[in-house]
C-alpha cells in the first residue's frame, strides 16, 4: 500500500488507529532529545502508547549518523520491535527510517548497505512518522540521510517509505524563529529544486508548484509573526515539497549544503539557503553547451520562466535578489565567514560539494570554477 496520511490539527491522536491497523504490540519509539517534549507530543503520545510495550530511543546527535543508527538497530532487534514510530525533525525521522530498514537486514555490514555495495533485501519494519518541524518532508520520501565520517549518504529504496505519516501543525507551534526559518527555507528549496530537476515530471512539478505558492506568501509571517493558519500552510507545503523531491530529487544547492553542515555545523536548511539564490540565477543563464536536461535548452528556459512567474517576475536575477532579501527578513545569515566557515573551508566545500547524484540533476552543468565564484561572493 502507499503512505496513509493523517493531516490536520490534533491528528497526532491518529497514532492509535495506525498502530491498530498494523496490529503492532512492541513499539520502538524514536524521538529527539528536546523536540519530543517541546513540541507537546510527549503527554499525548505517552498516553496513546500506554497499552503497548515501548522502547524509547532518544536521538541526541544533530545529524543522522551510523553510530546512532547501529545502536538503534540493536535495541529494535533485542526488544522484538514490530513497528518504529519516529517523532521529531528530519534528523529523527531519517534515523527512525534507517533503524526500521536496517534491523530487518540479514547482514550487519551497515556501511556496505548504505553505500549500496550490498543491496537491501526483504521488507522493513513498519514505520509511522510524525514530523515536529515543517520543512524536511522526510515523512513523504523513500530515502533517508546518513552521515559517515562527515560524508553524506542516502538510503534510497522503496522499503524506506513509511507506512503512515501523521502531519499535525500543532506539533510545530513551539518552534523558535531560527528553526522555523531553516526548515521553511529547506522546504522552499526542495520545491524549487524539484521543479527544475532533470528528473522532474508533470506530477512532481504540480507538487512543487503547489508547495512554492503555499510557502512563499507565509514564510516571513510564520517566522516573525506566526499564527495557527501559517503553521498549517507550512506543514502542508513541506509535505508537498517532500512528495516533489521523492520523484525529482534535489539538485546543486542541496549537494553543496552537505559539507557546510557536516564540517561547520550549519543547520541543514540554512546551509541549503546559502547558495540557492546564486544557483537560481546561474540556472537561468543556461546555454546550449551547458544544458544538462535531455529535454533541451528551450524546456529548461521555459521551466526557469515558470519559476520566475511564481515570484511575480520574468527575471532570474530579480528572483536571486528576492531570495536574498527573504533570507535577511527571516534572520538567516548569508555570509559564510560569519557562520564559521574558514577560507580553507571553502576548499572543503568545493571538494565535497559535487555529489554526482545531485549535481547531475541540476539543469545546468555546475563547474567547480562557477561554484567557487559563488562561494567567494558570499564569503
């Protein structure tokens, strides 16, 4: 079956229904070290789970990593877990997905499974994902991020899909402005990147367009003057963006972001936002000899034109400035040097920011020289 979604205020209580449908008894509960309490999920979920055997696993690392996941797999197996419930931000949800998938594998060589040297086989433990942020879209995708030795990998397989996604805007109400901004801009970037991706389809572009037109009008407000309706729109927009990238995948801004997060501790969405404006303008200047989409330069130019119209313009440079202005308005620093990235760190980003799976999805070939110019300008 596909993902069963429960979306709306108070829908976290549908957790009981999901567990009943699955026939679960032994629950592996994966939660964040602070978000489980701060989101308001704890008092509700603790009551809902009281009839079940529950092993709670707390994710304290800032990025999904192999050590944490291996520990979680061990607990899931020893406790006889028959379902994994993940409640938290993207880090927590990705960790939950990895635990559910890897705990059913017959081979414990997690590194080889993650790097695809050994294929995933069989089924995963069922997964119920409940996001407490509006931005990652992890509850809608068949992949999960894992870091090993500061390198980013993806567990990408249909068995990574959750069986249930519960999207409750109320769980995002306590987010502070910075996390709201980071996750919100991540969702916007996902939607933009999926729209221009060489792997886009009519379906993914519909998801992208709906996400962009939902998020853009409310992102400033949800950060600076949030109301319930803003939170609701953002959770919906984030979910749509997740559905878009599940089909089309992400592109250059996400690829470049990973070493910025891994080496310098910049929050993921913030790291993505740093190059999004420049790469938007860069892609808009695509030429015949740099086009990477097999549908051709006319298609790419039309696609960039459609994106511009969503920003009420026909000029990619104007969108670049508009995105930069938006980052300022939602409090996201745009200078690498002010975020702890050193001069030598720029070289690290250049060396590690060319993930082939993502850069090849970009509609225009991104060269090292072009990226260096962008990074130096925002240093």
